[in-house]
C-alpha cells in the first residue's frame, strides 16, 4: 500500500489509562507509523494524567471529549476508553465528522454496535478497530490461500489460546466488574481468538463458558475457557488466562483442523520487553497419499490484532476499501461476548 501521497492523519488521543502506553509504544516517535498517523492532542478526564502525558511528549491537552471534537485541526480520534458505552462516544465523534480508530471490543451491546457502525458508513466516517482487523491480515490471507491451494475442505475444529501473568489487585476499575468485563480473561485476551475463528469458521450458534480464579486479587476470574459451536457444525475452544507465567507472553496460538489438513499458528513475543517479533504458520496436509508440510513467517506488525495504521490513513483519505470488514461481521464477535456474559456464573 505505502502510498507517498497519503498525508498523516492528525489524531486526538482520548483515554490515557491504556492509550498512553499504546501511543508511546506504537505512534509517538515511531517513524514508520507516524507516516500515517500523528497524535496532535490528548484528552483525559483526569487532569493530572493528561497534563503529565502532554508535558512529557510536548503535546497539547484537554479534559473533555466535546472540547476536543471542536478542534478543527483534528481529523480523527483514537478512542481508547472502557468498552461499556463506547458506542455513544463513537457516535459523538461521527456527528463531529471525526474518523475513529479504536480498540476491541468497542461495545458490549450488539444492537448498539451495529447501529453506530452502520451510521458511520452512512456518514462516510471511517471506523477501524484492531480486532477484527479492518482488512485481512497476512496470517489470515495465508490461511485462506492454503485452504484453496490444498482443498483443505470444511473446518472441523479449532483451538485458540493466549495468556500472561498479571498478579493484579482490585482497583475499582471496569476490570473488577462482571457486568463490564464478562469472563474477564476471554474478554480481555480471548476476543482476538473469537474474531479470528469467526473469520475462518463463520457464525457462532452456541456458546458455553467456564471460569476460575487462581491468583488474581480482583473479584473477577483470571482463568477461562470458552466453547463454541459454529453454524457449520464445526466446534471451537478459546482458552485465556491472566495467571500463566511460562516466559511466553500472549502467544495467541491456534490449531485449525480441516477435513483434509491442519494449520498451526504461533505469535512470538519476547519476554524481556514484551515486543512481538513475528508470526509463524505451518500446514500439514496429505496430498496423493504423501504427507506435505509448508510454513510461512510474517512480521508481527502484519498479524491479526495489530492496529493497521496505514490502512486507516488510506481509508480516511480515499474512503472505505472494498475488502474492509463489514459492520455485520464485526458484530458477530460482540454477539458471542453478549452470550458469554449471559452464561457466566459469578464465582
């Protein structure tokens, strides 16, 4: 894509609890990403937090979303606020004519999510999330290529897992709430797996969830397994934990079984600095009675779940692209979260 004619999108960053670290790691001072997006103002209701971040990075600050949306210099909002009710904030941005880059899952209510995403399309306002990816990621493209090249047949079963060790304590935030953070490890980490499996295996028909507490100081669980039955008849499982410390951070490992072969995925991240390095994919298939294996490796920046800054800039400048994930597909993952929330039994 890398179009030299695309000017960087001038963004206002809203929400510094998670947004501060994200901006520091991926945008501010990142030469490659700042070709496409630049943070020109930050906003947080906690004045001390906004002031400290603004002073550190020499960026103007404000303390109210409405004030930020009135700024004519800002073309887009990077909206990194808690998910509950984020749809209403997103609509504010759309009404102000500001494009939006936000994080997963952006809303808990499927109906509200679909409504606001369709509204954005009607207004020609770009809304991108990191999961599901706005455009097919390289790992998903490779999986689809192997499906076609080797006639792998229908998906049969899948397992996806990711974990880390957090050692958290209760702090009164939305992470402590069963209502705002259902089946917490799945909601916080497993949502990536939900969206990936839906992209490959289609719509989900039934949902079951089991949770447990091992070491967390929060009232919500830190260990969870989600079971899915897809409309196609395939089955899937997603395991997420906030209490596994084996030296591998957020592996996002996946096994996909098809009628005629199996695909394995591993997301590699270094323990020392938590930086993703690359994604590994491998295929095992029987062709004409002979077992064949094939592999592929991609940079971490092109993986599922990564923010697609270049795609965002291109869509802002040129309009929605033909391959973009539809509002209906985005909402399929939110429907699973809503069902999971109904099924969870508080511990």
